[in-house]
């Protein structure tokens, strides 16, 4: 999904499921700031990390 991330998108980091669901706060180049429910605000360098979308109906 990393190609099309926008503020407000709901995502998970499959490598860190303990972080829970996050909401994208900003996207600047290959850096995405996400506010995760169990980890707080994290800056994620996409490329090595893949964020997966969360289906809003599944929450």
C-alpha cells in the first residue's frame, strides 16, 4: 500500500502488530507519521516497512 498513503488513512504495521491500528497523520516523501493506538505517534520510513490498509468495516 505504501504508494498511496494519505492523512486520515487507517493502517497497521504487520511487523509490529502490538502497535495496533494507526491513523496516518502526515506523509512527507518516504516518511509517514502514524498515530498508533498502542505505541503513540511513530515516524515510519516506508520502503523497508510496509504499512497495510485497515478495512474500516472490519474495525
